[in-house]
């Protein structure tokens, strides 16, 4: 399979060839920004950090799509086996890619995967899905109703800081506003459950999160993560004092977990 048309940054500082890991970012960010806190792991592992289509240094796309992204990651796995790590939207991509190339996956780690539809039988997840569908299934599209700057400002209602309006952030936001919803991805859990490689699901504990953020977003994500962990036979790790970005807010804890999983 040809090399996918995406940009991949490689961090590797080990003197000899090392075990490879592919780190798949979520939405409204890009590879090196999302996983900046994991760069110290390059002392021991080769980290391939792709930008999904429409993000970072990868080319534009008409619509970001988790299924297309999974094909891109599968092509990277064809180059050599690797540990897979995915955050949020990237967690959905990692699950789909692992199903496409199970023989090339050394381990699968999901950080708050946003595959809500998988856990729709859980009432709090069903409520979260209904809210997402009401907010994002619109005509005309969201990109025709609100600017990326205003979309970023809307996070204030959940106690989220407004980031600097850099070119990279605004591009990532525009792409995210038009992407195929990952929460509608109906990823089958059975193939992942059958896989013999190590599996882990990492979440925040959400205890210190803004109440509106936790109620609107966190509860559904936590329930989804626990449902997926049980469904695929993964170990669940809760990182104290964090919400949706435990790998960013407590890289010390998450990196120690990753070292254990990848070793």
C-alpha cells in the first residue's frame, strides 16, 4: 500500500532502533501539539505522530472522516508493527485501524475515545448523543453559521480557556467544525476483544472539571470509555485531577503508564 498523503513527525532520540508507537490526535488540534507532553518518551521509543487530513501540516480535505483516517493509519502500520495510541476522535480512528490491521498492532491505548454510539445503551451516553445530534446536525452546516473564532470562544461556557487564534488553531477548528461526527461511529468491539495484544483505556477523573463541562461532555465520555474498556477487555486507568486531556495535564502519570504498556 502506498504511503498515505498525510504529514508524519517522527520523534526518536534512542541510539539504537526502538519499538514504534503511532500517536493519533483528536479534533481541533494536531499531532505535535496534542502529544507535546509525550515527547520525552522518544528517549526510549520511536514516536510517529501523524497529522490527520485537514490538520497540522497535512493537506486540506473536503471533510475530515474517521474512516479515511483509519485507512491512513493502516497504511502506516503496513510499514512496520506499532503500538497505537489515540485520543478522543483519534481514539475512534485507532480502534478502526486496529480492526483493519490486527496483525500489526503491538498494543492499543485509548484516551477518552469519543465513540458514543458504541455505548448508546447506557442512558447518560444516549443523552449525550441526543445533545450532540441536536447541536451539530444542522442545515446549513455549522461552518456557515459561526466563525472558527466564535466557535473557540464558546468554550468559555464550560470553563475552557480561549486559545490564541493562530493560523494552525483556526485551520484545525475549521476542519473540526465540518468533520464527520466520530460519536456516530459504530465500531464493533468483538474484533478488538478477540485481539491478544495489550489494551488500555485512560480517562480523566473529571472531579475538578467545570460542572457544565462535566455534565454536558464528561459524564458521557466517561461512561463510553468504561463501556469500551469492559467490551474489549482493556485495563482502565483514571488520572486524578484531569478531564478530557489527561495526557496533556498529567504527562508524568500518563507517560509512566505508556512506558509500562509499551514495554
